[in-house]
C-alpha cells in the first residue's frame, strides 16, 4: 500500500469572516451583462468589448489593477461571424403560401454559417454521413438541393468514422461536395428542450464556407417539417438505429433560405487581466489565479438573443464579487490574486490557451480556480480532484467548515474547460461549477430571472473563502500538488 502524505493546514488567519456575498450585487452584475446592451457578448464584436469595459470598471472599483503595465487587455484574434438577418420558409407548390419559421423561436443559424440565398428542393440525409458502407447520400440526388440532416452522429458506427462528422462544418463540407446549395441541421441535443433554439459559435475546424447557408431548426420544428413526408423525424431516427442503414429520401417540400452574415477571419478581441496585490512583499510575487469566460454566443438578427445569464454572467459576477469581498476583508492576502476574464471561451477555450501560452511567470502561479455556470444547480461541483486532490481538499474542507457543505463528493474528475490549459502545464487547477445545472445552456431563456438566488450566493461565498485561504501562504500548490491535506479546525 502506498503511504499518503498528510499535510496539516489550519484555516487561517481568522475562523469566521464578516464578509458575505451580496445577492443584490451578484444579480445586478448578471442582469447587466445578460442584457441586450451587450448582444450576447460574442467574442470579436464591439458589444463584447463593451462588456470588457464593464468588468474593468467593476474591478477598478474593488482595488484591482491592470496587470500589463497599465493595460487591462491581452489582445488576440479570433473568428467572428455577424449574422445580421435570416429568413427560413417552406412550401410545397410555387403558388402556395409559405410556411414562415421565426428566427429565435423555430430556428437559429449555425455560428459560422455562410451568407447567401437558396430556394430549392430538399433531401433528408440522416446524419449527413458519407463513409463506405454507410453512405447517406448514395440513394438521393443532392445536387442543387438543400440537404436536411440531424445533429450528432449514430452510436452504432465506430468513432474513427463518426469523428469526421460530429461538427456542423464537417456535415456542411460533405453536403457541398455532393452539390447541395445549403444545409439544414435539426438540433437533436438531449440537453436542450425540443422547443427552444440553441446557439453555438464553434462549428468545427476551418476553412470557412462563406457562401454556404446553414440553419438549425429546433427538434419540434424538424418534427413539423417532416410530419407529412415519407417518414416522420421519429420514424427516420428509429429506422436508422434499428436497421443501421441509411434512410434518406426526397421531401415534398421546398425550402427558401436567405442569410446575411459578415464573416471576419481574424477579429480583434481580448482577455481582461487584473491583479489584486498581496500585502506580504516576500509572497506577493506568487499568484492565485481566478478565471471565468466573459464571452457567450451572441445575437442573430434582431429577434434571437442568447443572454448568457448562467453561462457565464454568473461566473463573471462571482469573480467580481470575490474581488469586492477581498477589498473589504480585514484579513488581506499575502499572495497576489490575478483575475482573468477570458474571451473566445466558446471557441474551444481559445482565450485561456492564449493566456497560458503568453503569461511569462507561470511558475509563480500556485493555483488556478475556474468559475462557470453558478446560476442554478442541485449542488456545487468542484472538478479536479483526480489530478489535484490537494487543491480540491482546500475547497471541500472550507465548504464543510465555513460554508454551505454543499460540495458533491464521490466523483473523480479532471479540470475541464478553461482550467484545462492550466492543468496541462502542471498548475494545480479546479473548476467551481454547478452539479446538474445546465438546463439553460446556450438558449434564449438563459436570463437573470432563472438564476437560483440561494445557489449563486452559496457558490460565490465558497469561491471567496477558498481564494482568501489560498492567498495566505500555507498552501503550497506545486510542491504539494499530489499530496492529501488535513485541516485542523
């Protein structure tokens, strides 16, 4: 049996703190950041930069200073696609009244849709896969037509096949190679209501398809479209799974799609980086880093707003409230605390990767805490105990002794999301997030009214208490990264 090192660490320096997270302050931040003023905070947009100004103003009020010699921004380039408007209709005969689908209610566009107009017959091609024996284009003619497919991939095919068709751009390239003029992708996600649109920025790897329109109807809308066709959506899905063979067919309906989207391959965006200086001159060159992605998935046209209250205005609000509580604490930190608001988190966590790649004193970071989705959930999930049990124990024991005792146990997890970039270079990292709390992920109903008031306060209090404890100096992140820790009351 391998002996487990035990490190005694007292909760220091004060047993009980007067600072308590303010619900009003948290909700004000969430309400502001998820309002239409910031248009869904899409990385690369002017609205995102305005949201960055908002958090800079708040951090400045709380005694946080710009990290980069008077500059708050860590600038970089990212893909950006401004979807100005979109129409999507269906009809059977040319003289029929069109069935008009509503942007933001019945459908949205793929984040990296191309611009253009298409008015054509439609073919349903299952999951849009063209691979050897499972070729969903083999028995239909897609040339000059609009292809309709389902999101995702079938479970019965091997991953070395399905990995090539998981993303929307993958499906779009195949459709275009078969001569299609546009793509319609029914959202089959089990994590989203069939009646609500779900927006995403990341659509798969480049190259961009600048003149290839892509729309994403809800599952309910897909049901209605296929209701009077050869197969309903449920029948097609059932037949594909049972026979493990393609079930493609031509529709009676035609589609009319018109999208105006302005694509920028390298739009400027920025992480916001500030530092709250520790009081101990011997230790303030060591850092505890707290990070949250500020960006979300934006706005399409004038009717389709993705507010992002839980994702991730809640995490940003908790970070800002932690800075405020630090400024009020009678027990000031010895180490310095760095606050980072990442951009392009919705694009494969680009902002956190940029930060880690360009932050020179990485060896001075003792711990990283990522904050996301703190607006609703059954309980609090602290992810990362499988890789960094020492750091996880700090958060768990603080929760047990001083907070809500609401942290889930019994799971072995790795740091994910924006924490992954820190973990990959050996920085002890954890994710503070919700457990079973993603029901408003990337949907228009992710609004401040759906934030759980008690949950956001409990989560923020745990964040603040953990950051303050880590900042005092007894915790040695890198030297004890693999050791267990024992707390004395």
